RNA sequence: GGUCGGGUGGCAGAGUGGUCGAAUGCACCGGUCUUGAAAACCGGCGAACCUCCGGGUUCCCUGGGUUCGAAUCCCAGCCCGACCGCCA
C-alpha cells in the first residue's frame, strides 16, 4: 500500500503511475472519498467528545434524576454518532477498494511500457554453447535418465505435479545445499519456513488468496493457504513487529515448497518443469532501512548472478518494464537462463527475479523500525529475490550440460552433494 | 483434540465498570556531578489520525455484544503457556 498522505498530496503522480503500470484505478475518486470521509469523521469525533463529557458527568452527578437525564443525553449522542459512522463506513469501503488496488510507485529508471519493453542490463556466465549434435529438451533428457516422473505425479496429484527421481532428486538437494551454503557465507540467516500461511499474511505480501483468478491453493475449513513462495513466510515473519534499527539490514534466506495453481496460464509455453504446481525454492529476503534498499536490490541481483555463474549457466538480466511489475514491486530484475532445448533453437527462460518493494509490503504488514533517540517508528523496506527455483534451475542444468553421448555432466559445484560427475556416464 | 491459565507501551508487569492511555521496574533520551565513563540524582519517554495548535478522537490480541460509560463484564475466534491424549 502507498502512503495515504502522499496520494492526497500528489494524486496526479499516483494516477500516472497506475497508468504506466496498467493498473485500473480512479485516484481522484479516492481523493474525493477520502476528503469527504475526513470531514464526516471530524463530526463523529465531535459527537464522541460530547458523549464522553456526558458520560464522565454521570459518575459525579448528585442525584438520580440528573443521572437519568444525562444517560438519555448520552444515548442520543451515541445514536447520532452511529448513524453518521455507518455513512462513513460505506464510503470508506469504496475508498479502501481503490486504495488496495494501487500498485507501488516505480523506480525512475524502470523501462516504461509492456512486457516487451524490458531492458537487458547484463549478461553473464559462460558463452552460449554451440552444440554439434541435436539438442534435446529437459523432458526428453529426464525421460532418458529416469530423473522425473511426470506420469506418476499426475496419477498422484494431477497434471503439473511430478516425482523427482534418482539424480533428479539428488540434484534438488544439491542445489539447496549449494545455495544455502553460499548465502550463509554472505551473512544470511538460513531458515526453513512453513509451507502454509494465513490469508492475512498472503495479502500483506500482495497475494490474493481466494477468488477465481487466484494463484493460491487454500485449505478448506482453515484460514490457511499453501505458499507460492517463501517470500510470503519470510515477509510475514516480523509482521506487526518493531525491529531495532541496529539489526538492519536483516538478510534471511528460506527454503520452502511453492505451490501455484497457474490459473489462466494455459497456453503459455509450459512444457515439462517450466510451469508446475509445486516446486522447491530458496528465497532471499531482506528488511532494510529506506536508504539501504536500493543498494540491497543491486546486491540481491549480484548474488543471483553469482549463483548462476557458479553453476556455469549462461544468462542475461533484464530490468522489468512497468507494465509487467507486480503490485508491490518498485523495481524488479529478472535473471533469464539460457535453455538450449526451449523453443525452436533455445530461448532464455526466467529463473530468478528480485524485487525492491520499498515500504509497500511493510505498510500492509506493519513492520517498522525504531531509531534510537528519536520519537516514533518508521516503516522498513522489504526486498525479495530468488536464490534458486529448483525446477527451472534443473531445466537449465540438464539442457546446458547435455553431452554428445547422451550423458549429462553435473556442474562442478554440485558434485560433492550429488556424489558423481555425470548422469548416465558411458562405460569406458 | 481435551482441561486449566494467559494475551496490557521497546521489554517485564500492575490494573475486575467512571478522574486509566494506563502504576512500577528495565531500556531509551536530556540534564547535574565527573578529566571521561559508570554509579547516583533530576527531568522526559506508546502509536495513529484530526486540529481554529488550546486541544480532540481512536487504540490495552481480533470481531461482536451489554452499558450513559469497558483494559475491566458476556459471546465467538486467533495466538501463547502448562498438563493430559494422539502422533512422525
């Protein structure tokens, strides 16, 4: 959520921001409602004040007759107040709906426009390989080496679920280990988070738990939802808390399973592991002072690059265009890995993303910090970034490391956890 | 899942119908003292919103209810603790 004061002061800026981000919202209607409510609220407060005065006078009234008269007076005042309050509540409901739909402000350097206006800002990892043999995609490779059982997944849980098997399972654990060790070395607090969370927390982070378009699985008869990312649980960890300034910036990383209904995603390129209902992810999260968030965002982006450098996978980084930013993000960088088996002749596919959400999530979740010697509290900034999304990382590894003899080399950094150098090694 | 006990300011903790937005302690801030620090002493110290800058309204887990008036009473929910049951 945005700062209400800011909206009232600069409605045109906010409206323009909504427009470039493709968010339909009538900011001026909001300002009008808000202004009206404030006037009415003042009247309510005046009635409350009078009623409070009356109530206090009853305790010290000298006789019953006076007491009864005052009681009647108090009753009347509070009735009036309630009627007025009901009118305010109606207007407030409309205002709140607009308010909640407003996206975060946008970084001035973020490219303006729809998805295809994203700007490439960086390339990394090794050169894209020239293959001297027909390239297979990860689905075929996984089939050949019995690494993923999509059929079994479908039998048990439906389309979009799968079993990781053999080196597929070991690779998942290896990727978790590699990334967790790396992040601990960078000063992150390692965590394993709940895979379910309350609706309130989901909403605070910016997810909509129920409704026809929801990406979220919810649990019947409970106020619980399967998380779509550990961003939800890590961000929710300190909801309602006041953090000490000295502890900021606070960097956490968390392993969780991620569940997504992928409603409305039908038809989008989604062969194999690319778009699935469940995967494991290591997520980075940071709580920072406002002046630290920009640098932290660059840092998160650097870490994501280092992880893919370490895995030896070619990638590029893009600065996401305004029209493609989620509501809470102020700016977002996506890291796209080269997937040789994707599309006709290989394509880049998104494997990680990092967002600076400034105070947007913190305001909803009420996460603040206190400055020593200063009155009051301030909202922290929150950032998130994928360290590794296992399913998509697997695609990149299998497809980039396939060999002419059909085997798949295991990236060096993962070997100590997988326990071998190669999947399907040919007999020598 | 059951029974009992709890949920109050950054923390601890008092407060069972009206002068309570809330004692006290710790922490924190300012000052005195000191070469400096500590100790001691003095003072300050919750938040949001509105304001004609006098002040006002709201907030004691959440949501309802009783009452002229609720931190305090009633109902429901959530959470925490103890014990019991069940279980990886």
